[in-house]
């Protein structure tokens, strides 16, 4: 029976054909290696097998089910485990080891007892139990591998799909990882394992081989048959022979001329105690080495060991914390142009411009290095030297990876540097392209005498260097020629030598361990264990005979870690099954529980559906609480906005500065000024002494109102005349000017009435009829009573929406959303689970802002707290649902923040009634105002605080907000697909 059966499968990304009519069958229980350089369709093929990508053309059957059927995918998800490409991509960095495995167990519906038993068994088997409380982000690369594998295997799958699980980690961790996979396969009889790997030699350990190139399947046979067909014992040579003739050019027959150093030439590069710290983390720890002129010096180590950081310090791109580095006898100046002009640097990722053609990229490089008239000739020479003339007018985006790498090398060499620094230049390219690349490096070294400093994690590539340096955890373990390093450890090859150096380094770091841990294995036993894997396998065969003799390394060793140090241990008897009877009992229980988990997941019960929502909510809440930046923004951001905006926006026109130019200086003129002095709206400034000063005071904002009282004002007033008084108002703020005009009219009217009353004239000052306005809800007409509740509406519309949008997009960026794609969870369960923690945070914000409004701003809550709380709960649900909807369209956290801010802030501020009455709007503005929940919640908020509204008075508003929340969530569920395209 076949575990996987694929017929005529094709897949496109726009115009790019990723898979081209692929057909294959994979038998049950097989181990399959999938090889090929980056971009040939390996990840796409595995994703389609796992059901995380939409099938465009063709048929994929897995475990007897059609993966194009949604219900089939949901049922089969309990029997499939998918570990996506990238170290720890299915992990959550802030969650602990235990919490990561627990989340995956809950995701597949394991009940409490089974979940606890499975987690304990896997952590014990992988020696992760002592570190169950450590955050995944703080684990070493090898431990992340093991944790990822535990998460994938916790639900006892029948099909395990691993997409480049060992890329970028050291050979010791790779060896231990495969030993662990082998042992876990023995526990689960019949489990099929499909692995894509970047290391072709690693695929030689599997029973069957799938080889791909340019989206096509080149071979699908037992590995031994492939090697026999191509007449070689080395799989990399066999793969090169599979390629089309045009891609085999430059492969094989690499003639490495021995390097002969010039005794009179000074060293090209020297590093002495070079150290780089980022905060408390030491990326490079006292690194020292010397590189001779014209030498090819290799830097070998796993991802994260400090290779790239060291190279950036040597190129002057990064300043060292400690230590010294010299280039051709001169100190390296970080940021200095002299260093950059003498060094060519090729970064790990493609760093040229995709929009420019090959020729234009080189032209730009020549101008950046100020080559002047020599630039054009240098570009033509580079095109010929690096075989780029045929693609000179082609954009890099459409070129194969190998040619792109040659283009980067050509750009780095264009200005004829004396030192060439290459950061993993051949990562992801096919072996033939790698050989051609090295031909260019050898020519540059031997003929042009250019010193080459190259980093890599390919052992066969490191063996081509004149000398290499083993690096691990920021430290240099050893330096020498490949032959010297292997001889020092009595190792058969360079990889074995590196493994021995790693064991020594880890043993030295763990020297202060307890005697119980030290007794686990002596260093000599560790070496013997790795060097005699066949013998160990034979000795242990009576306990658990290997199902697959072709599977290479013995499963006798695994990696454990204590504190910040690593240690090497033998696998426990718990995994190997020391007692046959107990082993059989355990296996029987495991097989029974695994069968129950796969065949009876009980996914149709309400309890399961709710538990799935709770699983996502629980994990999201933990991540939020441990992310200090997001938590600060979520909790204190609303309070800062509330305080700044509430104090910053006011419609109260008070304490207006006014100055007087009193030309009369009489009792009558002073009496008029007293009316303005006594008003709470005005604040008097020093008097003006000249007419020219009036304009100066207004321009400088020394006063917003100037009163100009003419000479003879008192005399004319006593004679019963009508003297004129000048009022100069700063009209730059029309709103203030209009209010000042009204204040002036009211004060002059009061002054006139008092003057008439004092004169004793028989004049009635009472009008036959009058209008006396009475303000019902804000008698003092204080704008803070409306502003503060309005700001609460603004904050609750914007912040929860931004947080929920970022929460989903963040998972896309780090890749952990693949866990959702490969799980039996529904889209609605995932989204609601993501939404709930942000609703809870929004309610905490509401409580804090309400206390601020009441006690800090002095605005009493006159209405029902319950009514306001219900409206707020609906409002936060609506804003978070809108955030989820926005997250369906954006692909980065930055885009999510900007898009959500614009979409929420403009309607909340402009079309809600906050700044302008909704009753004055019409047309599109009114539609926006009525559609968004901000206008409805503004009525709830302001009405509860100022009008004394209760729950029964707000039912219409509740309905409108709830309708928006439900619509947004439904649209998000429709637009967020369970599969990638």
C-alpha cells in the first residue's frame, strides 16, 4: 500500500512553474530523501503532500484520501505531521519547551492523560525534560530540532514530513537528530518519513530517493539502485549526472593547486581577541586567527555561531566590542572608506538590485566604487570572466540561483579588491554550479593572488579550502588545514573531526556538572560511540532490531543541555526498552493510544470545538504576556493616548490674553477695562504704550485681543455721546475669534446696562420677551465631559484592532501559521482564539480609562456601568474583528499597523460625531459614520457619562455594533484560507 500517490501534479507561482507534471508513489513505512537545490520545488511538493497548499493541477492522495477534499484533509491531519522549512519554524519562541509540545498536543485533541503521557515520553526520549521550562527561543539549534520533532510527533502520526530539518546546524546535532528519528520510527511501526534535505550526502542514508530539478522529478527509486545506475558510491556525483547536459558544465574534476604562502608578504588579515556583544549576548567571543595573502581560508560552523558577525567586523561593517583586527597591516576602521575600497564582500543573501539588469548592476557597482573611466572596461571584463555575457541584459530575478551567485561574486571582484569575503556564497545552489563557482575562486586565489575568506556549512566545500577554522557558539575551536584537523582527532574525514571538536568543547563547558551527569559518558566513550556506530548498532540489535538497515547512524546518542551548556549522553533505557516485557507493554499501550488518536479524534463535539478555540486563545495570551513591547503598547498605549488627547483637545475658550491701549486714562476707561479683567475668559497682559505696538503684540501672540480706548472716551460718555472703542482680535484661529467676538458683545452689553442703571434714567431695561437657554447634561459647558469619553471611543476602536491584526500577521512572518494550516482546526476557531486575548486586554484598557475619566478628569459616570460595559465589550469585539479582517490582506506587521491605523482612526475621529456632529453629515460621510461602530459607541460612551443612559436606552446601538462585529468576523473567516496558494 502506498502512503503517498501523486499523479500529474503541477503548481505555479504567477508565471513561475514550481512543479511540472510530477507523478510518484511512496510505499508505506519507507524513509524517503528529497534532494535538489533551492527553488526546484521541494518545499512546494511537501506542502502539497501535507495539505497546507492548494492543489492547482493534478491529484494528490495521502493515506488513501484525496487531499483536494476539505473534509478528508481535516480527518487526515490527525495522521500527518509536517515540520516546515526553517529551524524552529513550528515553534513559538516565548513559550517553554513543555508549552510548545502541549500546544501541539491540544491542537490535535489529545485528552489530559494522553497529553501528559505523550509529552513526558517525548521529552524523556529526547532528553529535553530537564529544560521543560526554558523558552524555545533560548535553545541551541540542536535542541530546537528536537523540540520541533517532539511537536510534530506528539499526536503519533502515520506520515512524518520534514522540510530541510537539519539545514544550518552543526554535524553533531544533525547526527543526533537522525538517530532520534530512527528510534522514534521503531516505536511507531509503519510510519513513513519523507525528508527534504540541503545536504545531498545526508539523503544517502534513506531507503528511497526523490531527486528534483526545475520542478521536475528526475529519479524516484531506492537509493541503492540510483547509485548503481549511475556507477558511483557518492550521491552528489549521481545527482550531477541526473541533470541536463547544460547544467553539468563545470562540474567534477576540480583541480586544487596547493597553496604556497609568500614568506616575505605580510598577513592579509589578522584577528586578535575579536569580540562582539549585543547587550548581554556575546555573538563572537575572543576570536583570533591569521590569514595569509592569496590563501583561501574557510570558516565552518552552524547558523548562529558568529560567522557572519565576524565577517562584518573584518569588512568594517560592524564595530568590534573588544579586540583588534588588521587588513593588510592596517587597523580596520568600522565605517572607514579605505577598508571598504580594499575589500570585496558577498553577503549571504542576494544583495544586488532585482530591478536592474546584470550589466546595470555591475555599472552601478563600478560607480559606487568610484572607478571612473575604468569602470566600463571592468564591467565588460567581469561579464566575460564570470560567464555572464549571455545574460547581461537579463534581470537577476529571472536567473537561476547559481548564476545569481556568480553575479554577486562578479560585483564583489569588480573593483579588484585585495581581500574577498564571502558569506556562505554557495548555499542552496546545485553541485555543478557550486563546482563552477569554486573554479572562479581558485583562479582568483592562485592567479590573481586575492585572499579569500569564505564561510560555509558544507563539509565537502570546507575541504577545498587551504585552511579552515571550526567555529561554535562564537568561539574558534581549531584552525588548520583539513588534513591537519582530521589527523589531530584521528578522524577519517573532516565531518568526523568537527564532531570530535564539538564534543570536546561541550565537555569542557560542562566540566562543573554533577557527578551523576559526568558519569553518563566519558569523552572517550563518546568518541567510541560515534566512530563505531555499526558495532553499537549490532550490540543493541537484540533489544530493538532496526527495520531499515540502510538508515545510517545509530540511535545511541542524543544531545542534552544544562543551563547554557550542552552535554552529550546516551539514549535512556526508557526509549530503548531495557526490559523486553515492559517494552512490549509500553509499545502495546502506545500503539493502542495512537490508534485511538488517529481514528477517533471526536472533532464534532462542542467540547472539542471550544477546546480548540481555548487552545489558540491560551497560547496567544501567553505570547502577549511575555512580549514586553507588545504588552506595554497594549496596556499603556491607550492610557498615554487618553491622557495626551484629553488634555490636548479642548473647545473651551478661556484665559484669553488681552492687552489695553488706554489713550484716555480716566475712571470711565478703567471701569470698562475692569469688566474684561473680571471675566473668567480673559487674562490681562501689560498695557500697550503706542499704536504701533498693537500689531507687534498680535503678531507675536502676546495677546489675542487688544482693546484700543480713544482719548476723550470718558468725556464723550458723560455728554451722552457714543464714543468708539477699537477691539483688535487675532483671527488666525476662526473658532477662537468667533467666541471672542461673542464674549466682547456680552461684556459690552453688561457694561451698557450697568451705566444706564447708574444714570437713574426712567428707562426699562427689561425686554417684553426673552429666551433663557438651559443646558440639560453639561451645564458648565466643559468640553472635557465630551472629549474624554470620545477619546475612549477612539482608543478602543484603534488599539485592539491594531493588536489583533499584528497577532495574525506576525505568525505569517515567523512561519508558525503553518501549524494552523496542518491542524484539524477550523478558520473560525483559529480567528476567535486569536481574538479573545485582545478582547480581554481591551476590557482592561476600558477599566483603566474609565477610572482615569472619573478620578483624573473629574467626569462622573451618571448612567449605568453595566450598560457601558456591555457596549464596550461589543465595541472591542468589533474592533478586534476588524483587525482580523485587515490581517487577511496584509503580509507584514508594519503594513498591518499602518493599514489598521488609517482604516480605524479616520472614521473614528471624523465620522463618529467626536469632532463634528453626525447630524451635519450627508452622503458618503453619513454612510461611513453609520457603518462604522465608532459613531454608535460614541453615543454609548458620552451618553453613559453625561446623559445618564442605561442598558435599555442603548439597545439600538448595541445591535449596530454587534452587527459590525459579526460581519467583520464572518468576512475574515471567508477570506482567510486554510491553505496557501
